[in-house]
């Protein structure tokens, strides 16, 4: 296996090894969608890690052809072969992935959120999806076109939060979610142990508003508080309180990218009671203080909405 470059694996940039930028958007279900642009020189590798706990799958859209593309998971190889421009690799498991290519690789990496997946995969034969971990689509012309348009929108504007980029990111998300609806079959057994799709959507919608207590959200899902908390954790891998805090922390990050917003104002605007409670949650979930995180962002190359994937 080709040695991994630490700069590239951390989501940074290196003029010899390539560029790596990550953009974050919100879907119509208020889920977090990450789009990562990777441009990797031949003879190097990069590591992909799940950006959020809501990811149903990692999708790799190839923007350039590769004579020998290798995709490795934690348990071994998942794909090895030639990939044309427009090819897609999908991995329906949350784990670190290593990408290698014999020639220069340019790709978009999407973290498709679970809430944006269709509720069922009617075209998938019963039981087949439960055993699938990875899939390869040799050519997705629509997805390829959307990916190129997304890059063009970001390159022609300094601000990737403009509506053109937002709409194209969402279009890619829903196109790939429905094209690879078999991923939902992978979560069928987990769904039986967790919230039903309508309960997950209801809980997410109510919790993100921040006005209701957990017991009130549980009642809206027709569950007791204890059953709701247990099923919520099985579905999202977080307690309702931590899930809500993670969403607020995402809002804090957006505010901290603006130089004229103080930590106290960011805390209040994101729904925290004060700066101290925000700082505690931020350090616990991010691993750094809000001030240190802001300094690291402002010390970067100046990419708007770029964030390290580490």
C-alpha cells in the first residue's frame, strides 16, 4: 500500500501532493451534508474519515479517470480496478477509507446523511442490501455533470455558500441517495432496533429548534422518554442532548468564521445559555477550545467554509 501523506490525510493542502477542501451544507431535512474536493497527485494516498455521525454512506465521484484505483477499508480492500470519469464508489459503512491511484486523482467525496436517504429501497431484492458493504457504478453521467457544475460554481465565486453551490450540493445529495437507495437496506436491521424513519425525521426537526424538552419530543414520536432516548442513540449513535449540542456547535463554527462575532454572541445565537456552556460542549465534541479552533481556521489558506476532516 502506498504510504499516506499526513498533510493530505489531515485535510490540508500541499502544492506537490494536491488540494483538499471540505464544504458543509444543510439538506432539506436539516441534516449536515459534507462535500470534499480531493485532488491527489500520482503516487500518494489520502485517508477519508466520516465527517458526521449521521452519514449513511461515503460516496466517491471520480472527476478524472484512473488506470488503477484502490479503495481500502479497515478490514481490507473494497475496490481495485480502472475507474473512468463519472464512475462512483459507494461504501455503506462508517469507517476510515484509504484512496490510492496510479495517476493523478480528482474526486468529490460526499457524506450522504441518513435522513436524506429514501425510506425504502423498493428496487432492491429483499435481503440483498443487508450484506452489501460497497458498490461500484462504472458511469453516472448525471452525477458527473452535477459534480462538474458544483466545482464550477465554487471556482467562479469566492463564497461557496452562494445559492448556486447550495442547490447543486443538494441536487448531488438527492441524486446519489435515490440512485443508491440500496444503502438503506444496509440499515434495515439497525432501523428495527432504532427509530422509524418518520420518528427520526420528527425528532431531528423538533430537536434542532431547541424549544422542546426531550420528553416532549419523545411524546411527539409516541414513545416514553426512556424508550425514545434508547432508540435515538441506536439510530444516531448519540444521545438526544449530544445530538442537539452537535448541531449547535456546527452553528457556532459558522459564526466563528466571521471575524466580527464574539464568542459570547456566537454562543447565544447558536442557542446556548452562555459562553461557558458553549465552550464546554465545544471542547468535548471538537477537542479544542472555540478560540483555538477559530485561530486555526483564520490561519489557513483562506478557503471559505473549508474545514479539516480530521
